[in-house]
């Protein structure tokens, strides 16, 4: 059996501003920092996350990134920690997104990448009972944009 750990690498415009943001977001120091590069090796969630200083245009195909936690209390603890560090957050409590009832907060990194901390409170059952057939229940758009237009560092 393999032990899987996702890796996400993002390009950043301002390395030092982005490094500070991600130290606050993850609540840990990176395991490696080099000129224009940093690597975070997170245990919770298990993730290899790196910053690469490079010029780039629009955000592109990336919609948003998120960290799913197990409870609303953990969402609120993340909100307090981020706001105490000077980051602007936006709440979406008791909201339906991605066909599930969720409590979440949003924050943007210095490059405009949107992050959410969220807890799933209730999940829709997308199958007809006993059949395994998927049912289209809604035409709502899912997680299209961060609800806030504010910058990450204020």
C-alpha cells in the first residue's frame, strides 16, 4: 500500500509577501527556503506545498484551494488565527456549496488565490436509494469565486 501525499506548487509574484501569508495560513514554518522558493511539508492536512517566485498573468484555471476541517469550531479557530495575524476573512456560515451544507471562511493570498477553511455539515445523497443511479438535483453553480473582494493583508 502506498502512502499518498498531494503536492501543490503555485507561482507567486512577491515571494516574501507570499511566504509570510502561507506561514500564517498553515500556522507552521516551511521546511525549506531558498531564493524564490519555499516548501511546506504539512502533516495536517498531509500536503507538500511549494511557492515558486515567477511572473505570471491572470490566475488562470485555478478556481480556489481549500482545507476541509472536521467542525465549525475548527473553522472559527482558523478565522481567529488568520484575523489576529492581520488577514481579512469572509464568513459563509450555513451555506449550500458543492451540493453540501457547509460552514466556511475565505481568505485571499497576495497573488489573488482564494483559500477556504470549511466543514461539511450535511451532504446531499446524489443516488436513487438502492439503484446507484445519479440524480441531478440542482443547477446551482458551485464555488465560483471568493465572496470577498478585499485583499489578504490589510
